C-alpha cells in the first residue's frame, strides 16, 4: 500500500498522517506493546507492557480499539470492553507461549489438582483465562501469588520460567505448566558471557520469562516496563538486555545517552525478535483502521468466564 502526498513525501510520513486522521474520524485508539516495530509504537496512543495495556483497555472511551500486539492481548481488550469493536492489524499475530497451553490439555492437568488455585499468566488464551482463578502479568506475578493464603496449593500456567522465578521469589511450591516463550528461551548464555567480558561495566538485565540459568547471571530481573524504568533510572551507562528487542526503541528515546546491547540468541537468526509481534506493520494498521477489520470477537459465555479472573488481577494490582 502506497499513499502519495505533495506535502508529505514518503510512505511513512503519509501513513502517520492518514492514520491520525482516521483515528480522529472514527474515535479510535491504538494500543501497542513495547515489542512492536518503532513506527508502530510511534503511531500508537499508548505503548506499554501487558499490565499497562490491560489497564489502558479498561479505561478507554474510544469506540474502536486497535490492538497492535498479539492475539491474547486483543482478546483481553475485548473481554474488558464487550460493547466496543476490537480490531487487529493481523489476526495471525499469535503467541508461542499461549499456543503451548491447549485448553483441553490444561483442563485435564487441572483435574489432577482439584483443590489448587489457578494463577495464569496473561500470555494465554481466553479459554485458559476462563479456567483460572486470577490472571497475572510479569509485573505483578509475585504480588498476586503473595496474596493467596500460604496453605493454598497453586497451579501456575503457562510459563514455567516465570513460574520458577515466582516460586523462588515467594518461597511457594507452585505446580508449573511446562510452557515457554520462543524468544525468551533463545538467548545464548555463552554469547552473553562473551559480551560481559567485552563490556565489564555492563549490567545484564532480563525478563523473568528467560531460562533460570540466564536469570542467575542477571544484575536486574523485571517485567518489560520494569526493565525500561531501570535503564532510565540506573547510573549504569551500558546494558545487555535479555528480552524482545522492540523495547530498545523506548529505551533509546527515554535514555538517549546509554549504550544498549540486545542479548544475542543462539545461532545466526534474529530469534530475539518475536515473529508474531512483527507481523503488525504501519501499512496494516492503516488498512485495519480504514476498514475496521479484521475484528476480534470472543463468544459471550467465554468472555464472561474469562472476565472475573482478569478483573480480580486488576483489583489486586491497585
């Protein structure tokens, strides 16, 4: 798709202008995750991590919610806003972690622990949320688990690495579903050690979805928003960042004088980029807002069951 303009030459400038005009005309809001391409982040009305985006979706007064993220995020926006139209630039933008937890298999897993409280990471489908007692994000997972009575058994799903991190932080014995994120399990410990040798002043900062061996080497562990805040506030000038490299765009904007190194993956691939997040582009956002499609819907019975644990998370995270 190419738009031409005598006053705004260049595709990107045209698309920014056209998208902003469409947003005003349609009372639309664009919510984007930190892992999106820089242009997508820059055209968004709100950029955040999963918890921040859930809160933004809950509070919006827009008629049209454009979710530049992945499928489970847009589902969450629809669950919280049943009367509003939720659209995605590309419905193929799924999530490997969400896909690692099929609802039927999880139901059989739950049945083995009938008295356990179910804490599900927000990176899961609406069908998994509907089977849960409370949802959490990487920002609030430790706090959510700490609110549950100590004598209560807990299942934590679907991310085993985040679950192991929460278990260690809280001292709780969690039953873990064995799901992982393809991005956060790809980082090369050997290459990171080499980077630390080359940059001895650097801090290794990591998302808790990373594998335990990498987290054991990290100087700071936190959610995407916590990593961003740490880079901005720390006196350290060099960071090796073990999470999806889309966050580096916001880090460069907010901490322009700092040296930021994306943690390298195993092999020659760009596996530290989420292929699903990167399906969303500026061109697709324009087409999405213009056509008000593709629309994401959630069956009402499923939405109602998934709403309660999401609302409980937001209440517990105040």
